[in-house]
C-alpha cells in the first residue's frame, strides 16, 4: 500500500554553530590562499622538487577529475555544466557507498526512503517526485555506467568499487533524456587495470552490529584482455531503529458465515532493518589498441530486511501520543511501532511469510555491453543493457499497529540500446549525434488487509484480503539527439542541441478480488463497467539546450546555458479503482508529462597555481504540469494528475583549497541558497486542514482545495552548507595516517508536498569524521569511519499518518498524526583493508 489505502493520506542553535564552522572554513580559504600561494611560489622558485621527490610526496594542489557529464571524457573544471564530482578515493574515505549516504553528504540533494509505492523520493534543489506511486518515475535520474535506472527501488542497490560519482544539478534532458528534470546521479564502476590488483576489506559497524566484507580481484588475462571481479556481502545482527510495539489483538468477521475469529499480531522485529546483502560484479575489458575498447559488465544484487517501513517515525501528534495507540508516544527518534501479520493470516495470504514477519526483499541483475571506437576524426560509442529487478514485501501499512497490512510483488524489466558519434575534425564546428531505444515492462500485484474482515468462501489466498490489485505497464521509447559544437574563437565555444523523444505506454489496472463487504468502495474486476481500467498513451517531446562558454585563461571559465526538461507521463500502477468514482476512473490513474525550462550561469576557476578551486553557479528553472499524487478521501481513490507549476532558483558556491606547502591537506566547503516555490497551484488539502488553515476552495464537484501559490515545495531547505577538512601524510617507518572531518548544515523545510506546516523539519546539522592508518605503499590500512556522530534524528519527507485526521475542508477539522521518513542514526565502522 502507498502509506495506506485507508487514509488521507531561522537556523536554531545547533545549526548556527555548524554554520559558523562552515563560514570560518570557507573564509579561511579566501584569507589564506593568496598568502600561501605566494609563499609556495617563492619556495618553488628557490628549491624546485626533483621528479623522484615529487612522486614520493603526498598529492599537492587540487586534483582534477575526469567526468562524462556531456557523454564524453572532460575535466570537471572545463565543462559548462553544474556538476559535483567525487573521486573513488573520496568515496572510500567517506563511505559514500549508497545513494542515501551520497545524499547525506550533498547539499540540496535528498533521498527519502519509503516503505512502498516508488520506494523512495529523490529530490534535487526542491524538485522531486512523491514516493506514493510506483508508476511515477523519479525526477532525479540514476545512471550507472551510462545506463538509466529510473525506479526509486534503486536505493536498495549497493554501490561499491566505484571509479567516480558525478552529481549533475538541474535539467539534463539533452544527454540523459526523459526523467532527468531535476538532475542526474551518475555512477561509474571500476574497470580492470593494466596491473594485477587484489583487495580484501572487512568491517564492523557498531550501532547496527553489521559485519561486512568486500573482495576485488583484477588482472590482465593477456595483453589486450582484462578481468575484474568484485563482491560485497554484509549482515546486520541488529538495526538502526528500535521497534517498541506491543502485542495487538486482531479479530476478524467472516462475511460468509457471520462468525468472528480471534487472531494475534505479535510485535515485529525489535531491531530493524537487520539487513542482509550480497552484491557481485564481473567486468571484462578488451583493448587491442587502435582506438577500440569493448567492456562487458554483469552484476547482481540481493537485499533483504526485517521490517519494511523501518524508518517511519511518529514525529508530531496533537495529543503527544499516537491516535491509533495512545500508549505509543509521538516524539520522533529512531523508534517505530509496528506489528507482524497474525501468523495464520500471513500463511493464507500471497507473499506472506509463515511466521507473519514483516520484510522487504529486493533482487536485481543487469548486463551492460559498451563499445568505444576512437577513429581519427570520429568517436563511436555503443551501450547495450538489459536489467531486471523484483521487490516483494509485507508491511504494517498504517505503521502504528492499527491492523492494516499489505503484501506486494513488483517486477521491472528494461532493455536499452544507445548509439553515439562525436566528430573531432580540425575545424571550428563538430557535432555529436545519438539515438536511444528502450523497452520496459512493469508488473505489479498487491494484497491489502484491513477492516477486520475475512471471507471463508473466497478463492485461495484471498480469505483475509480486503482487496487485491493487479497492474501492468509496457513502455517503448525512441529518442534521437544531436549537438553542434562551434569553436567561435580559441577561447569561446557555443553549443546547441536538441533531443526528440517519442514514447508509448500500454497499461491496465484491475482488482481481481474484493471482499463482498467492500464492493461499495472498491470496484471488483467482475464489475459490469470499469472492472478493468486501461491506459494507452503516446508522448512526444522536443528538449532544446543552448550553452555559451568563455575561457579568458586556462584556469577560468564562464558559461551560460538555456536548458529544458522532460519527465515522462504514465499510469499509476499502484492506485485504487474506486467504486465511488463514476466519471472517468481511468483518468485518475493516467497523467501527462512534466516539463521544465530555464537558465543557468556559472564561473569555474582553478587559482593560485592549482591550489584553490572556486566555482559559482546561478540558476532559475520553472517546472510546469507537476505530477501530483494524493489520496482523495471523499471518493476513496488515489489520483495522479497534472496541475500547477514550481520554480527553483538559487546560487551555489563550491570551494576547495589544497595548499602546496602542506601536501595531503584539503579544505573544502559549499554554500547553497535555493528557493523552490509553487506557482499558480490550486492543490489538494492536507488531511485535517480546516477552512481557516487555507482549505477554503472547492472544485466543480465539491472537492476541497487550497491555493499553494508561493508555498515551498517538499524537502526544499533554503540554505545548506558543508565544510570539511581532510589530511593524509607519511609519518615514517613505512606508515602514513590521515583523516577527515565533514559537516553539513540545513535550514528548515517541509516534508509534505501539500504545504502541511505540521510536517516542518527544523534546521539541523550532522557531523561525519574518519581516521585511518596504514602502510605508505597502501598494502594495508585500518580505518574508523563515523557518520552523523551527534546522532541527530531528522526526517526527510512526511505526511499525515493513516487513519488519522478528519473533517478536511470544514470548520471542524481534526489534525492527524505526522509520520516522517527518518534519517540514519550515528554509525561507526571499524574497517581493515588489505591490497596485493
């Protein structure tokens, strides 16, 4: 279920301290850079290093990172794109091995883990998609080895053995196509090298009592063929959240016999998620010379947890306790209240486990083949991919032990083929052209249990089910794009491009079983009219992109760009076919594309003999036809529709200072201002919103509405800042030591997409740190890695808890309880790495 198929659905003291730390760190860059640069230049003139001395020393100056943000290899400082690049070394040093960990370290990017629906809400600069529908693609695209992964469930993938991470902010339609309206997280996995590499890593996380291990074997098989094998496994003996639920009674009324039967729901696992994970990847790279390289990657992932909505915390309630269970306090924290399904009921329900336990089981595999052929005047590229994932779960879907459960089985298949050509003529104008074909299939089944009813005369597996859903969407996409690259002057470059996308989606949705007592609310498949809903959709889009850049010197670049965005329309596979909807029920499930357009400008600099990197970006983008998914309690239906607009505008500053006088030292920080606001948005009211609180409008059929024009979007803090320092140095006796301290500060924001002020998360700050010691030749290393060391609880998204809140749009509305998608608590990892 998506939150529940039953319900409607500054800086503070701590923040100020962290902001001060950030400001001092950023100020130190500006104050000390010129003086140290002058000192260093003088020193280098009088005592230049020999090649041997330079190679033996620690890295000096800011390090360059090669990225593929424009589908070609370029330095991060030379491309006219707002991109934050993270090297493989930083990924390991800061343990950025999942999308949630990357988000926790990145300003203006959030990942809110959800129990069901899409599985997650990814938001960039205040633009993101609700997690409540499995049919809505995310606005932040996840790209792995040049292949698009659009499902929110991708957060269950573990990412390790990475070559780099690229965070592209703002619309990226030209090179990444549909569903990259807010940005792209591009992950590139490591390839085999020219030398043999053997790595073993073991670690233990103290809070969740998690044991993990990695093994990497990379070797040349001959002069032109290399192999790389990587595997990671982990097991938690505890968890991040503590379940404090009590035993619950769940009597059911048999509508076939008129009898009542007693059942007992035991508390779910005390420690959650108790994750078990296994990930593997095999890579073959063929490089015979002559400009040809061929790479084949095959990967698989297995992730299983005890509990499903294990990060759902009751954070704010009118009475201070939860409405469903007044014995449960409502004060947030790393605590939840959830019950297993009664064991006898679970045994009779599809995808229920014999002991009734709550769980989430994610499995995936993918194969990607890449061919690059670098000819004299043109580079050809081909990327072929097939991927598959399946997610099953059983959840306590009111999240407070209120007697609502659901099980689900969802599968996603995708095949894609992309071809590109980039010319390299010795002329002012060159071009890139490309094309993409993609075919997808989403299969969805869900069984929902509630209302204390059963039917002993029901088909097998449906006795305790209130209603079941079955849905499927087949999609096909054809896309072509091109870009002209004009070198107007040696220092001035203009690019202009456009992407055309044509896609079709064929869908159906039906409810194969509905308990006879509920056919007045849920329309069964056997209904004479609208028993099965269909959606045959066709979309076409042109997304242009124009950029002008100027390099007055080799270390300074200024650029401006006009960009557009396109996000696919679709069909809400996890909705409800409500019997109360008599006018176009199929229209409640179908939605049109979301689009955006706007401007971006920036300056990228590498100053003081490559000791200081300073980048500044300004942006202003408007998004129209927002895809909104909400629960309409009046007709008991989820509705996904296009309405309103939003604008995201702001400025971002990124600094890194690496003084040559102190090799191995890096000071880094960011300061971001973002204003994401709705425009012209007549929106659904949040559950329990009264007329006095703004729910004062009505649609033609009497549905309550509010005017959210000028209100902030969800997960959109106005200010974020990061500051950090890292240092590594040789200490003699063949040893070196290093460490890092990093902080991120965030101003307050709303967790709800509907302006609910009770979902406001106050400003907060988090602190990460790490320390390592090892051999100077990197043969071995011991490390301690800490994240969120102050154990700060905060929630990223949130809304009204199921079965709470009433009277929406009246003078006698009752506020509901607020549940938030909680953060990760403090984690401390002890880790040992050995290389050969």
